[in-house]
C-alpha cells in the first residue's frame, strides 16, 4: 500500500486524486473540531505531537491494518497547533478496489490512532468577558482567540510576524527630517542627470574630429558658468571639472596632456578618452531615481535633494510603548535590596530602538494583574503601534503578559518559539497594531529583539525584514545537541574576505555579561553537536548601527 | 540519554526534555526510579504514562541505553 503522512500547522485542504489508476473506492474522512467539548463551548483545539514517533506509529498502524483490509493508498494529514472550531484536525483518504476494505481500514485506523499515536489536544476556551470596564480594548469587541500555547519554529515565527505586520500610513516630511525613514513612493527624475554635458577633467575642450596640434584658447569655463558657443576647428575652451560644455560634439584633453603658451595650447599625447559626462547619462527625465521602500541613508537623501524632492512620502515614526514587569527590579540609580536586581532591560530596549525611527515611552507595571491593568494608560496603549512587555511571558503564577494582552484586545498569534534563548516569546496583533511579550531574561530579550521585534519594526516601516547572512565559525562550537535551534551571541569580524564568528560563552538566558561584545547572533541548527571551525553558519547582525 | 516530555508532563516537569546519563542499560522500572529522583511530581502519572524508546512503545523487557531517545507518553488524544 502506498502511504503518505503529513503533520502540518496549516489548514488542511485536501481531496484525494488517486494515483493508482481507477481504484473503485475512494473514502475520505475529515475530523472537524466541534464547538463544544464535554458540554463546554470551545473556540479551538490546540494539538501537540511527538512528530517523529507520530509519523512512525501512523505508518505502523496503516501497514498492520492493511494486511487484513487490503487497500491501495492511504493519505493521512494531522494538523498541529491551534485548530479553530469548524476546521479539520485530521484528514484520512483511502483508496481500494472495493468500498468495504477502505471503510474497514479507515474505521480501525481512527480507533487505533486515538490509542497509540502520540498526539495530544488541549481545549482553547473562548475569552472570558472582561471583568473590569473595557476602557482599553479598541472597539469593545472580544478578540477571536484562536491560539493556545502555540509554538513556532524560528523561521515560522519570523514569517508570521512579517505576514501580520503591515506598513503604517505614510507621512510627508521635510527632506532634512527624513533620514532613517523608508521612502514609500518611487521618486522619478524631474530632469536629465546630469542636466547638461560637462567635463570630467580640468583641461581643454576641442571639436571631436579636430586633428590639429595647436589650438587657440577662446574662452574659460568654470563649474556654474553657462556660456554656449559653437567651437571652430583650431579653437579650444579652457574647462574646469564639472563645467558645462559650450556646445555638442566635443572632447576634453586633460591639462596634463597639453603645453600652454599664452593663449595657445599644443596637444602632446592623444588618447581616445572624451572626458565628458553626457546629459542624461546617469538617468533620463521621468526614469525612477529612488524606488519605493528604499531606506533613506545620507546618499539616498542626497539623491532626492538632487532631484528637488523636498517633501518625500516616508514611513512615520513608530510609536512604541514599553512596559517592564517584575517586583525584583529597581531603577539603575538605586541600590538593589536583597533579592533585587537593577533593571537593565529598559536600557537595552531603549538602545536597541535607537536605530529605528521610534517614539518610545517606557514605564514599569506592578506585579499583579488587576493592579497592572489599572495602571495601564488606555490612551497611550491605543496610540501605540507596537506594545512591548518585558517579563511575565512564561507560564509562572505571576506571569500575566498573555492575559493582559488579551484583555487589551490583542489576538495571540503564538506564545512560544522553539528557540533558545527566547522560547517564551508572545506575539499578538490587534488590527494594525502588534505586541510582544518578551521573556524577562536580558539575553533572551536581546535575541528576541533582533529576530522578532526588529522584523516587526522593519515591516511597520515598509523596510526589508532582517534576514540571515552567512559566515564562518572562527573556532569550534562545542555544545550538546539541543532539540531547539539556538541563536548564540557572537562577535563577528571581517577577515580574509569572509565574516568570521566567535561564539561568546553564555551560561543561561539571564546572562548579561556577553552583551558588551555581542554584535551578531549565530544560528545553531537543532540537534547539531560539535560544529567545526570553518563551518558555514547563518547569523543575524546584531549591531546597533549596521544593516547589511 | 535524552528523555522527552509531552503535554501535561511538560507542565509537571517545567521542561521538554532532560538529559539522563546512563553508564549501563536500565529497564523501565529503573528508568522510572531515576526520573522520579529528578522530577518527583511525575509519580502520580506513572500508572497512565507509557515509555517509548526510539519511537516504539516499550514493554516489560525493554532495555534502555544511553544512546536511546526516550519519551514519556501520557494518554494520547489525537484525531
């Protein structure tokens, strides 16, 4: 029997097109999530699997049952993660010569699956009605809570953040204020660039075909001097670099190649160079000059200035609200008491946000949910494009980031990433607004900022999201295999034509000591053991001022 | 040996996996004894949890060695 098995986090869209001729019977089953379980309404079921063993066991079951009920093909798709009410959690498609075998196999398989295949489900309940007045939720509607403790891969999380965050409405700014913004419309050249034929050398302009050796200098032109005249054979015009040429059909002899005496020159060596930048040589009127979605660097601003674009349409300043949580934190200017530590995350976020055009407001939230809820400033939250909450993102008793975001009207897209450090990362959306619950440990903060928050900030600006680059390990990386991908703090250096990465020792996600040096995050694949020196690895730049 | 936890056992242990160095092969009972030393909270689950070794359910005779991937499988609820 031909067997295909798939585990997926995506909706199941499947109808069987038999691959083995005309089978006689095609039996398909979609197991759909009901709107209640044990009499309680639910909004979704959240599925988790031991994937390798689940696939192995499904195959064993099918092979075993098909010895008694002989069928031709079996296709099994089991969905993982959050499956909303009304969507299929499992699909089974069987083909056989006659219907009886296929129906019998399907029936027995489903019974056995529920006993032996390592897949688990949890209920996701509809959000409870807010007990406090809903002064912050944007429109008073309850969020459609789909996801439970949904885990994403690193790549999956980055893709989902990109998909959910859309560019904010653009604004027009004076050119001088637009540095670091993302241009949101293509700016075309209003005229030819350069706007006239000009000399690229200090020298003497003569007619192109004039083969004479002695010329009379009839004029002197500097940059900015516009004095057209038709040159005659035997005439030359003294020109400075950048000077507009007096007529067409000229070439410029470098001054080093002539001998001047009074008002005459003698050309010494001749070469073929014309030494002229022609009008429209770089760009012609109406051609795109700076494309939309360009990050406005000094060079791009200069080009816009050259084109007379003084009010470019650009990304707005992103309004960020950052909250810290945790009773153990004291301000950096205070001396920590027993069991307390200084808050470093506020400064970390403050610093990391510097390279993005942001307005940041930072404040601290009290430890318990209701006090924190009362402390939140509804106007401020509603005005924020991006909400960041540090700490409280795990599943400890006092961790309230998720319920807080939910009550604020955010729909949780995922609440874990299969990554270390930085696993308990929460990402939610509320209309065009995005929110992250960042794990409280500083190193996890650092990591989550670079792959997750930076991705959201880039998308909100309309910029390209950060992507992984390739570099070589400078030294071997000894680390016991982990089932999770790792983003190692590392120091990168450019040497011998490649970027070489030195992994920095870290003892855990609370480790702050490697911050001072880390300027890259090295991606160590899951389950990899020793990585030799010279191995090619992916990394994310993590410098405050560099985008490659 | 790597021992994986799933579903509610992740909540009980607070982790997805634990490294359990084995100098010599152990049977299921010995493995449980080692696990309960690390995570006593697993005790009430012992009667309902099955052991799996390298993606197969273990039985009374199964021996576990250091190179195995072992998992604690609480009652399943797929489909």
